[in-house]
C-alpha cells in the first residue's frame, strides 16, 4: 500500500539486540540506523545468526507486529522494533483520550511519531482505536448525549483521526471491544446513546475518511469458539449482508499460560469463511511471576501455536504482540501477580517465546534450534584505579535447554591479568581466560543467568573483551 523504505541492514547483522554496558562498547562497525544512538544498537558480533521475525513472516505471507510506546522509539527499544517487526500499533497514542482530550483540541504528537517511525522503517501501521468505551476523554464519557449529538461527535472524531492519517494506515481497529462476555452488546456510551447501529456508522465513517485502510472490529476473549466470538461472528455476517464496509476481525489474544483455546484455528477459519480477514492483534501470554524455566518453555510452545494458527488460515493477515518486551507490557499493571507475557525479557533479551515464534515461521538453526549453549554475556567494569579494576560478568542462558556446568572463556585484548575472583574460578594462560562455575551456580536454566566478579590489573588500556564462548559455543555480547 505504501512505499517501503530501506530496512536497516546493519541492524539485521547485529541480530537481536542485547542491552549494552554502553561505556564498554567496543569500537568497530556501528549501526547506520537513525534511531540508534551511539553504542545502543551494538556493533557487529560473532553472534549465531538470530532470526528476524519480520523477514520470516514476510516469507510466509503474513506480518509480525508489536504495540509500541511512542516515547520509547529510540535506543535499544527502537532498534529492536525496527529490526524485528513489520507492523506497529500505537499502544495508547491514537486513543480518543490521547488525541482529543478536550473537545476540539487535538494532540497528534504521539500518533504522528509512531506513523513517522513506521514509514522510516518500512512498517505497516495498525491504527488503534477509533471507537472504544475505554480511555475516552471525560467530555465524551460523561457528556449527556442524544443519539444525534453523539453520532455527530463520533463520526467527526473518525473523520478527523482517520482523515489525518489517510493513506498511511494499513489497518484500523475502528470499533474495539463492543461485546460483553455473554455475547450481548457492551453498554458503552455509544451503545446506550446511539444503539446497535453505531458500529455500522463507525465503519462507514472510517471508509469515507480513509478508503484504503482495512477496517476491523477488534475484541478480546474471542479467540476460541464461544458465546462472545459467536456474537462477533453474527455481527460480521450481518454487516457483510448489509454491505457495511468491514474487512477484518481482530482477535486481541491476551492469553493466560496454559489456556490457549483449542478452537483458535477453527475460529479464525470460520471468520475467514465469512469473507473477512483476521488478525491476532494484541497477543501476550501471561504467567505468574517470577517465571520458572518450565513456564518459559511452555510459553514458547504457546507463542508457536498461536502464530501457527494464524499461518494455517490464508486470510489471517498477521500477528501483533502487545509489547515486545516485558519492560513495556501492560500486564503487571493490570493483572496482579502476572507478567513475563512478551517474547523479550525486560532487558531486551529474546526469551524462548521469541524462538517459538521464529520456529512457527519456519526458522531452523541446523537442527540445534536454538543452539545448545546459546548465551549472552554482559561485561561491566565497575570500578577502575591506577593499575587495578573490578569487573562483573553476567552470562545468560538464551537457549531452551538447561546448562549444567559451564566454562566461560574470553581473551584479553590489552594485557590484563586476573588477580582474584568470586562466584567462579578464573584461570589465565597468556591472554586467554577461563571462568569455571563455582559449583553452586553450575546450573543455568533457560532464560536464567549466572554472575561472577573479579579483580584484575591493567596497564596502558583496559579495553573490554570482544568475544565470549560458553562451553565452546560463541555467545552474543554487546
Ligand atoms: C492498554 C495499554 O497497553 C495500556 O498502556 C493502557 O494503560 C490500557 O490499555 N485491549 C486493548 C488495548 O484494546 O488498547 C489495551 O491497551 C489492552 C487491552
């Protein structure tokens, strides 16, 4: 629909972005990505090739998207969004309360930032959302309306917002969450003032404002076949019969670990059979926190299954995760005791779920998938004085299999010597250092990490090591 801009190749080579101890970043090739500040996207590494979700998805004919927070679209966060996803949805910035907090006063800054970012990174935009009972400004939710006055306000709002971004939005979630769990209509201000017709009227107004956008109705707890999804099904059927412009159905998919509906694919298929597209629009899979490695492994399987269900139905256009990192997820704020719902941890490290998505999209890594011993290392000098220094090293198991006993090896670039270590046994031969586990920390579960520290000496320079291996397998490092 829109022209695509160049994808940032250097970022692709940089593979998944590991949070850097910025001051210690080694020199060398840095990203040409506009959104990546110095030291943030990371230099080229000897990393095992990480999958790129947007490329894998494109090869399968779907998109892979994420909800984003506009104010965070720089640094590591922005780099991962640009590298991995080919569709973005503003998490809040296009909601009515954000764009028109008081009547006739618009604030488009956040929404503009998301659309501009997407265009700079060759990404689609899911507009979210025009008509919803929640995150409304007070003047709408508390107004005293007749059908006529609210209809005018509603269609004016749609004309203003969809019109502003005309031609730049691929999919609009025109109406969000219109149903109760039992399939009756939610008694939103729109439903109570205007009646059932508000949905058709919203869709017509959106089509008039942006004829190229695909228009969706979006809801939650409609992923499996149940009373609510059947109500949505009947709505879509009736809208189609009346010639109302509806192009697709969004299944939010805010799921709970262990509760992916077994009828997900069949449900997607029945909507497709009505002649509309389907998208998974807000996928997250929450679990009790802190997560165990077994939970993270199960989450991998469930991300894989949901992605697979979309792939299995030709009219399923794509999947959007509701935040790609656990540090930008709404779950802990809303569901007490739950979290870890997204494919990346809070430090932008890929979780097993990320590999589950990649596997569903056809990614393999030579049969060791992900490679046994896959690891990510951060190395930080904590203090440094005339000839000495103290450093801390964290090695994270980014594979899906447990590490039982480890040796982490690196080579000093500038003649440093280890003098004393804790939480690991360090030996040095020439420039080569080997850190062996200290017994009690020999096991590193998938997604978990071990940390050790040491004192060393230096002279001339204290350049950080550039490459690490864990039990002989190369790790990623900033
Ligand atoms: C959430 C946002 O992620 C939060 O930041 C905000 O505080 C509340 O809304 N269904 C939707 C989304 O359609 O718009 C919601 O987003 C999550 C549930």
